[in-house]
C-alpha cells in the first residue's frame, strides 16, 4: 500500500500533467470552495463561466473535514479559492495548501477570497483565547454564512475575487450577482414573514453555529448542549441545562445532522421540547439546492415544529 506521501506525490504529478494539456475545459475559471454554502454562492455568480469544486460535504462537520490527497490536486489547479476566513478550516486546509504548488490561491493573492471580509461578526473575544475556553475562534464566530444578510456580503466578496482572476467575465458576474441578491432578499422577506408569529421563542442549540440565523429571525438562544464550543456535554451540564430549559419553557432544540442525538433526545423527553435537525448547509436536504433556499428550508422545519 502506498504511503500518504507517495499518494500526494502521485496526485501532484497527475495535476501538473493535466494542467499542461490544453483542453476546452481550461477556458473556464476553476474555483474551489471549502464549504457548500460558499460553493453555491460561487456557482450562482460565476454561472457557466466557471467550474466549482467543493471540499466539504453538506452534512459534514466543517471543523472536521477529512483531508484527502485528491484535494491537493483540486487546489493545485484552482484559479480561485474561497475560504471562510476565520480559521474554521484551521484543522485541515493549511495542511492541504502546504502541499500545493499554487501561489495564485494563497492568502493575499488575487485568487484568494476570505468570505468573512467585511462581515459583521458575533462573539469576537475581548481577551486572549485559551484551549480552556473550548473551540473558540480568535476572530469571532465563524458560522456566519447561515445568515442570508451576511450571505450577501459573502457573495460580493466572491464577485470581487472572480473579477480579479477573470476580468473578461465581469459583465456576466455582475448580472448574476444582482439576480442572486434579489433572490436572497425575496427569500429573506418570506422567511421573516413566516417567523414573525414566533419571534422571541426560546431555543437551545447544540453548538454556537446557529447564532447568526437565530438572531436574524428572532429566536432567543438561551444555552447550548455543549458546555463550551466543541466540548461534549457532561452530566453536570445536562442537569443544569434541564433545569434552565424547564424554567424558561424552551420549545426547541436545534441541531445539525453531524451531532449525536442521544443528549438532545434526552433533553427533549425531560422537558417536552422538540428536537429539530436542520439542513445547516446548502445541499443538506432535497429542498435546499441553492443558497437562497437555505433559510427557507430551515424556517420551514422550525415553523412546522412550532405550529404543532
């Protein structure tokens, strides 16, 4: 069996040989996105002018994407890399980039887009971050793409990146961006209308990854299943959380599909709250095929649970 080093070397050689062959596909700008939300926004803006590869999967925990040698090939060919920008990929992306020979997509290069640029951020630490605080990101909460208003900022960042690396497509990119922003606005307005009767509803989330969405649509996050980000719940925390949920009449426990269900189900049985598993990234469910439908899919599940 080949070692990982041998696999990487083979993959890199294949990428270099492929990039040297002049094919029609190479006329299209190659974009790599780290997560499905970013990939969906890039596809909507770039249209048929670009090819988009996504490293993370829709129902995969973004903190723990499994790095594969094939990703190095993909990154080596890329003209543009769209990454979160708040070290959400810190556990796997730097190792992949270290193995590429592609200076075009490094931080600071024209072919690198930081989705977080210009995004108003929540939970930015005001003191030095230590491991005792859990999985805290020094730049702030990195799960901002789930909020459609912040998604529009991400879309503009991606548009700027595409224009830098493929200026001939600016007219197409601009038209596509404008259409995308209109669709996001329409979806957001519809979601706000549907959520209006439930504003102020108290919820518990598993991780702090839904805070941007909850704030946008008026849900009150009273606590998380995790005592600290990335730290599994202890018996003492579960006991305290049960008491808090009963005291505050928490209606919902919101979570992504990659978290364990045992603890949320226990909390639900003890409190009468409902566990709602959400399609937290584009592609996570059949009714969430693109970015504007993401908030619609999430809201549909929340409203369905609360209307029962």
